[in-house]
């Protein structure tokens, strides 16, 4: 039933009687605020969170045949901690190189932080968000819809994510020192395109006028310094992590990871195996739900993607890096100081919505999560492969619904809320428990002038705009200082506007809680922001589901104990490199290896490209460099042996000299014990 707005507000007022875990954003007198961005402690940290590079499902495209076969680059968690020395208030912002920051992972991180830091870092003052690359390891979610899409839950990869995030926060905490923060703005017009223009065009003129190109070009940079030294940058920009297509099976950080590498490694000289880099650069998302980096969706762009679109990845990454660098250089001190944060959980499966938040002015509601036919069809602009060929975006054919069959338990009121979606997978009511989170967190975090309205979903650019408007209005701040921080503290599909939803493109089919999902978010963000402005506490809200209990299916066969290729020992070289190579050449070496999942080599490397120097050998490249690749496969006649092929594409600036490639493996016997071994190629010349 529809609950009146007055009743909803009465309930909210009742929950505000007791001060809960949500916290408050405190307004301070001007004299008490840090001046010109000073009066802070700042710390930046990074940690490796790379999951299984071999034989496990990948996350992002949700395609069962996209199974990892190696490593292009590692995936990192980057953490930034800012402490107001006047009040002691602090916030931690963490950006992760993976597809999604699942609620089960978020809650696991909070548990580990409590063990290590007590109540210093909690769900209230920590923001975890993902770059949403589509090339990270899957199986890290305990939510069935997302684990089964990657062939089941994988404890080893989940541990890598959770431990990596906690380690990044700990590293930032250990490096806290007096510092300053500044804010920069810019625009980037050639790193995104609207992949759902037919839906975008259904929005009212006043919304479309904000995005005349159909994209969100906004670039926002937070610049962090300690003394006179730059130590970090956070660059927000909306574009999907889908440069590398679903044909790619190498773990990678995609275009935003490339941007981070360019700034941290190439410009600032950071070397990830030599301890914490002196400068850490994150490239988080905002509201890229309908933004693609594959510019070929524009009809005037003649080129299409290559096999795995590596060129697009580096191009879009480079453009984000350069745009971030420009905004960073022009960053200014902020007029307001201090840091604050507040969080509240909302039951998105059953939220009554006041008519003031709907386009037609009528009261509405959400329903339990439902996936539509167009969501199952996947995005035709970013997915090359399709799992069910007869399904397409925008499907409204009743025969499609009849073929689904799985929608039988859906009650009529749920169908009404979800209409015109053809709901064929009722995720919110499937046994033995909801397959996706339905009690979800929204968070408002302030860092000086900057306000992050954080939600656990993929918001389209107009959806993000509407949330930003209500938050800016409630807090009385300029809208340009409010960002929609998507992919934060959980994941629950997409959020389209009610107008976009009607077209049932891919994004609308993945707007899980029905046509009025955005209206519910607007109402709850408005309610939370007004409570912040009034300095009242709404409390934590309903408790999220405990994802640690219950069955966790794993559809992958057990990995057998390692054996070497017949007639060889572990570490033997099966294919040596050519005697000499030049810039642009691909140097390839194949080793008798072991399964890479025996040891993820977190904070280390599976191999080194070494150069002869001073009578010895020194590492010049490793498995995180964009010029190297690790490929794993089984021999055709042996499902327990591993072939490891390492490819190094010689960079233009590689110095001449004698080189070799050294591989570090770990074999596992039948008892589970592992043994380290090393393989070394012949020397070869680079001219």
C-alpha cells in the first residue's frame, strides 16, 4: 500500500529520537574551520587487490564464457584519509580497480576495520567505491545474482579484495601528516558517448539542456599535499570501464587504471614493488550509467573496436589523465573547511514515494528487485557477445515474457510498479533469500566545499543530475560542488529516470526496483540532506542482510594438483625469445608453469623483465606494466599441467642492452603444500 508522505516523515522523526550509527555532518563556526585548505592531516595509501588470474569467471560483462586466462595489469585499492585537526573528524575515501564494490565485500571490510582500528573507521566515515572496470576477477560477491554470473563464489579472490582494501586504508592511516587540500574543475568532451541516446532523449528539455552533447563532461579533482609536496589526486569523471571488450580474458584495470598508471608511474616515478608510491592518483566514477568509452557508438565515428580494444583503453585513459592533470594544476583552496559524513540504509524493495519526487506528481512506490528482458539481453553497444541471442534491448514482445517462465511468482502490484519492464528474473523474491541487496546505503560525505552524494548503483547522467539537485538544494550549496558518487558501498544495478525507464533499454531493464527507483533515491537523499542541514540524526535505518550465512555455490571444478609438462621440470623454457628485438616488437617466452592461483603474488609479481647492469640483473618491468602480459593455458593432453607465456612489447624508450625474462611460479602438490620455483629465459638483445 502507499504510505502518505506525512506518515513517512513521522516515522523518520521517530527514528531520529535516538542517535544511531549514521553520524552527523556538523557545521562549524568559520573561525574553527581550516583556512585555505590547511589545518588537516592527509594520508594516501595503495594496496594490491588482484584476484585469481586463471580459470575463474570475470566480473562486469556477466558472461559465463569470459574466464580468466592471465594478467594484463594488477588491480589496486587507493585510499585517501583526511582529518580535520580542529574537530578530530575524519573521512576515508577508497577507490578500487574492480567492477563493483559489492555490499557483502563492503560489510566484510567494515568488520576487518573494526578489528584493526575500533571505531576510527566505520561505515559512516568510509566511502568505498569502484572504477567499474569490466576486467577484474569475479566470484567476489556473496550475492547470488553476481556470484553466479561469474560461476560462483570464490573465497580466494574475495579475500584478495577485502584484505587489499583494508591494507590500503592502513597504509594511508600510517602516512597521515599535516597537509592541505584543494579543489579543481574542468571538462572532458572526447572520452565518453551516450550509449542509450534513445532513452536520454525522453527526458524533459530542461534536463537535456544540461548535457547538450548527451554526455557529462564534468571533471573534478581533489588535490592533496603534505607540506610543499603533492601526494595524491582524486579525479572524478563519468565513463564506463568497458574499453576492453568481453573478448578480453586478462585481468586489467581498464581505462581508469591506465590513467592512474600514467600519473603514478610514468609522471611521478612510482614503482609499485618498491614500497608505497610517493604520489597516488585515483580516477573514480560519478554517474556513467549511460556513458560508454567506445566512441564508435557515435554515427559520425567510422572506427569500431579491435579484438579487445586495447587502443581505446589507452586512449580514453590518457585523455582522463590529461584532463585530471589540467584541473589539478588549476586547483584552488576551498572556501569551507572541515570533513563530515553520514550514512543511512533504505529498504529499496518497499519505499513509499511522495508525489513531489515523481515527474507526474503522483505518489508511487518501489518493489522487490526484478531484472527485465532487456537487462538479460545486455548492452548492445558495449557487449560483443550475447548469452541469449533472441533477446534485445527494448524488448516489449509478450512472447519474450512467456518464454521467461521464471516470472510466475510475481504479484500483480509488483508488475505494476515494474511496468513496462518485462520482468523475467524476480531477483528480490527468489529463494532462499534475495539474490541482490534490497536494503541499501546512501551516504553524504563532505570534504571542504566538495559534497559526495553516494549511492550503490549505476546512475545515468540525468539521474545523477536530479540527485545532485535535491542534495544541493537541501544543503544550500552550489550544485557544481555536489557529485553523484556511484558504485559506492554496495552494488544494485542501474538507476534511470522514470522517463528513460519507459524505453526499456539495457539500463532500464537493470533498474531493479521499478520505474520509480530514482524517485525513491531523490526522496531519501533529500530527507538525509535536510536532516544534515538541521543537525538531526535519522539513525542507521533498517539493517542490511547478513550475506555471510547460507549456501555459497561454486560452479567451478576443483583445481587439480600441479604436474609439469611431460618430460620437463617446473620452470623449464619451452619457447625461447628471439635473439634480438627492437622497439614495438613482442618478445615472447613460454615456461613450464604452475597454476597462477596457487599464489596471487599480491604486492609482488609473477615475472620480471630484467636488464643486465653492472655485472648483475635489475628489474625494469613486471606484471603490472602495460607493456607486459601473462597468459595461462592447459596443454591439450594434460588438464593438470600449466603453460605460462609471458609477452613483453618493447617500449619505444626501452634502453638498448642485454635482457632476460624471469618467471616465479608456485607448484601445489596433492596435500596442498606449495613449492616455489623460478624459470629464466635465454638472454636477448634489444637494439
